[in-house]
C-alpha cells in the first residue's frame, strides 16, 4: 500500500488572504501595500486589485510620493496619485453586480470612502489582515479611519473581521515548488 503524505489543507480564508498578500507585492506605493481579492458565494475569485496610480500616471517608486515628496518639478505637495485597491478591483470586475454578496479579502482595512463603495456594490463580508492608517499630507502624522469603517459596516449589515488564519501552511508548498524546479 502506498503511503500518502497528507499536507495540512488551508482554509478558504487562508487561501484568499495568501493571494491578497502575494498581489500586494505588485504595489509601487512606498507606504501602503494593499491588495483586494473579491470572492463570490461559491469561493470563486471574481476580481482583484491593488493600490496604485491610474493607468499611464507615474508610480511613487519612480518619482516619489506626491503627498510627502511633492511634485518633482515644483516640490509642492499634491494629492496621492494612487487609486485604492478596492476601487481598482471594482473596476476590474467589469460589472459591479458580480460583487453582490461577495467576500472581500484585503491586506488593510478599507478607508471610509472605499467602504461606502463596497457597501454600494453589495459586499457582505470583509476579512482584513491589518488596519489601514492614512498618512497625512507632508507626512504630518497619521489618521485612523477604522472606527468610521466599522460603524458603516454595522449600520449596513456587513460583517468585518480580522484575519485569524495561519499563513505558515504555504511555506511547505513554496519550499516543495523550489525543490521540484
């Protein structure tokens, strides 16, 4: 009889959060590595996105942060060039109705403005990795929005929860893949 080595199987939450964390590596922002994965009720990925500038605009890792370093020509502080991961993922979905009753796996909590958009597309559950903390213009401190985000979720019946899974399950898969190259 063949003995089969049984590897621990990750939960859906662990699987989709690992995808979000991997996707966050694409982010060019120096301050926020945020990525979103929308999953439907059948655990199928509907849309993904990560924070970054709009199509054709300059990336922060190339010319600096508009809010902290300012415009390279004038040195005046500007608004952030980046669109948040949730908005990029909603755009990538093509049809926002695909997101109705979905779960969002996100590496940082949605800001209050993004939370309003998530409510409007019908997200029912949000699993986040860490709290998003906004950097004020000119790097003059930080701003927490999580209370407002949680309050909107409560009022609108959206479940929001901190990721409680384990990610070390993926070390074995990565190690095995490297060995079997």
